[in-house]
């Protein structure tokens, strides 16, 4: 306080030619309690305060000034504030500062200053011109504080943010940060590429919609029952008509505290979801091709067995005709008696019948058993998709256009997947052969699924010649075929198809009202029915 009084006394002494300063000091003496309260407050203020003349010569500095600059107040009296300046502060900053003071305006800004010991610090300054009664600048009041630590913290946060953004941007997967309203607040380059690839403005919403359909995911923060998820696979169909894309998705919720003033004493947290989207289309296709290859191998073996069974069944069927005639003749002889003239014929017929039955038994015994397959929940969409993939080469070779229209949500039913694949493969192969005739210009296969009247239904349409009304029931008979004589069919395909459908408690019908070719309608009861 004594230092302040001495400084003021000196200022009063030096201002003997300045009527304004003398009058101000005299006025202050008239109100001692007010001026000393002001001086006491300035002396004890925790912020560095200095008063200079218009040329920046220091007339007063408070004790906090030493804590920031290292200079004691009595060391700087009469010195220019420039003793604190350091060369790294651009000249333009000082020019702006002096222009504001010249215009009698307060200046706020940041300088790089130098302490007494030579160390540098970042000073946040406010300099206000104090005007006399004539409106001219009499003094300048400066207040500044050391914000070096705050600047370092700010830079550290910015550096960490830049580092995180760099890592996110170079990540080989799509990353999006969503708020609790499903709005993307941060993303990376891969996510932006995904926006272009899928032809949508907000891929995250489409991904979340597919996750809801696939795993029943509810977009809710953890407090409302939301949950994290890892490596959930979904299929997305781009709006542009491009091939379907497969993604592996992971999501993790976290909370961020609200930085608003209202939340200082009442913390409010906001939930965010970090969504990771990895494109696994190539890997999925590779796995799918491997799976289809395995199915093709399994079905090739099953078809070989089935072909042999059909051949032997044909032989058995052909043998039963004459054997039945022999049995009828033997029965007729039994009814007519045992006359001597017919005894030898009767014995010959019985021996022929016995030999024929033995041969038939040998044929039946040599017939390979049908592969046994356990029942399991199956999805009709998956079965038909596999069949179309298995027959892709044949469909392309025949120039047939395929319209595949699966319903998005389809119930499961218990069945034998390989048996069903073989059955549908037979129906589609029949359609291919029917349409693959010379001169037939329109070659289109339509396959769709639906749930109708409590049944899971597959509809297969072709633009072939169709099946006439009188043959629509006969085509299910064993060894009946409408195919060309040179075909290798023995006419068991639809008979076996009907048997497979019956084993699954289903129905197979040929639509009598369809005139554009042939339409098969195959229905199955869902599980639990």
C-alpha cells in the first residue's frame, strides 16, 4: 500500500504541469474512503494490473504484476511496457493494438511476452484508454494474465483431436459417430465413399434399419435399454440398382458430459453411438461360392444316387408288367383245376414267376438308399437363392432372364434343405428346358416368395409352352415325361418333387389360370403349424 501511495505521490509531483491530473488527485483527496477502497482492491487483485501514460511508461503496477512478469512493481516504474515484449509476436499485432488506443478503444488480444528471467509466456491482455475531461487519453489501464498452461492444454486437445481424426480417416473401414437422434456428427473418408457407393445421403440410417430387421436392434441409449453389438452381418441393396453389399457392423455407446453452463452443478450426459461398418462383400461372396461348391458336390452325389434309383426303378417297373401277367396266368390255371395237360404249363409259369420275383428282389436290393438328412429350420429364400446360383451358368447359356423377387421377411419352417434344393432344382431345370427351344424369343424365369393364407409360398413362372389341361395331373405320374425323346429324363422328376413336398406337409400345384407359360405354386406350413 505504501508503494502505491509513493507511486501516486510521485505521479502527482511529476504532473505539476498537468492541470487535469492535479485536479483528479485533488478530487480523490476529497473522497478518501472511496479512492483507498479502490486502491486496496487493485493492490489485492489476483490479475496483473498496470497503469501507464499514453506512451506506455509504467506509472503503477500491482503485486500480482510480479507474479506474472517476475518484475517487482518498484523495478518497472518509469520503464516502458515494451520491456515485456518478445520478438515472436508479429508486428501487425502491435500495430492493431496502438491503432485501437489511438482511436480511444479498448484492445483485447494475446501477446508472447518475456519475463524478467528471460522465459516466455503467453499473455492475454486487455488495455483500456482512460480519458480526461477533454476526451483525450490521459492514462492506459492494462490487465493481463498468463494463459500459457491454458494454451498448452488447448493445443494438446487439438493435437489429440487431429491425431484421432487422422487415424479415423486412414482406417480401412467406415466409421460414423451418431448422436441420440441418429444424426452423424463425425465420419471418415471410407464413410463418405460409402455414401457414394450406396447412392444414399445417410448410409448409417440404412445400416441401422437393416440391423433392426436382422437382429431386432433398437436404436436406444444404454439407459433406455440400448446395447452394444459386435460383428453383426447385414445385406444392403443399393438404391442405384447395383449388386447387394454385405457389411459386418459393430456399435458401441458412450456418454459425453454437457459443457453448457446450465450443467455445471447439474451434470447432463448425452449418448453417442460409435458405428463401425466393414465391407465384407468380397469375403462373403468367396464364402458363398465355397458354400455353393460344397452344396453342388453334395447334390451331385445325391443326384447320382437319384439317377441310379430312377434307372433301377424304371427297370423294376418294366419287370413288374410281365411278372404280373405270369401271376395272372398262374392264378387262372389254379382256378381251372389241375388237369394233366396243363400241369407242366402251370409249373413252368410258377417257376418263371419265382425267378422273376427273385430277379425283382435283386434289383430292389441293389437300389442305393436315399441319403438321410435331418430336419432343421430352413428359410425358403435361402433355398431358392442357392438353386438359382447353382443354375446360373445354365440360365446364362440359355439366354434366360431371371426375375428374383424374395419377400423381405419370411418365416422359417422345418425341412430337409438338400432335399428341397434338389426338388426346386428339378422344377427350374424343367423350366429351362421348356424355354430353351429354337424360335422362342421371350425367355424369362420369375421366382418369388410370399406368405399368404398362413402358408410360406414359392411361385415359379416360365415363358415356355406350358402344360396342357389334360396333362396337369398326369405329369406327376412316375415315368411320364413331356420332354423331347432325346432327353435323358425318365419322367421321375415331378413325381419325386411331389413326394418331397408331401413329406414336408406342403402342396404343389400348376396354376390353371396362367397362360403365359407354366406357373408352379408350392406352399409349406410355417414351423409350429
